[in-house]
C-alpha cells in the first residue's frame, strides 16, 4: 500500500489551489475519524479521503469525468481494494455499497459547510463552532449553498445521526486546524 506521504505528494503535484488541498486534508481527517468510530481501517479510509479529488482541477468544467480521471490517475498505485469505488461513489458515478463509499459521500460536502460556518463565526476558528452552530447553518439553505445537504444527511446510512456526524467532523477538522488555517 502506498504511504500517506506518497499520496500527499500526488495531491501537491495535481492540486495547485491551496483551498482544494485543505479540502482533501479535511476529508482525510473526517474519513479517519469515521473509520475509527466504525472499526474500519483508518489508513485505507484516510487514503481515499486524501486522493478523492485528485482530478478536480482538471475536471472542474467536465463533472462527468470527475472521479473517473482520478481512478485512471491512481490505477498503477499499490492501493487497497475499494478506494477506486469510493472515489467514483463520492462523485455519484457508482453506487454507495460499502461503508467507505457512504462515508466519503457525506464527508466530502460537510467540509464546506463546516469551513463556511467557522468563517462566519465571530472567532473565525473551528474551535469556535459546535454541532448546534453547524446544524443551524445546515438548516439555512442559502448558507454554503454548494454543500449538498442530501449528501451530508446520508450519514444516516452509516448509522450516525446528523448532530453526531457534525461533532465527529468538527473534531476531526479541529485536529488539523493548523493545516486548515482555521
């Protein structure tokens, strides 16, 4: 299996936008936290989170190929089974069959909701927000409108209630707040 360091090299080689790198780091952190909670392999889930948007800058204008190009880009890597499927599932190009597929699908959009919530909070820090604060923003459909509420709410497919999912995600992102500059 490739190392996290090698995966991070691929991220940095393929994603020039700083906020996109922060996004994949946030998804990685949430995926690791969910893997711990669900008794799954933290390293494998973390790699899925780190690599899931590897093609984003190349497919921004071509969403039909988002995820598909990533799968091509990582096809020759020594990756555990299931990562390709999770990458495709997060982009809506494959069914969400496994727990990892379901986890990445809800983790991807929640990062945007949490970052937007932190930035609008008076502290402008992740440490200043909690699940109630994020939940209130979740209910405001115009707030962080790009954060797919249906995908976020699909955390229920993992047997995790929305408020708990917000707590897990906030805590995971707080753990890398310095990397996220939040």
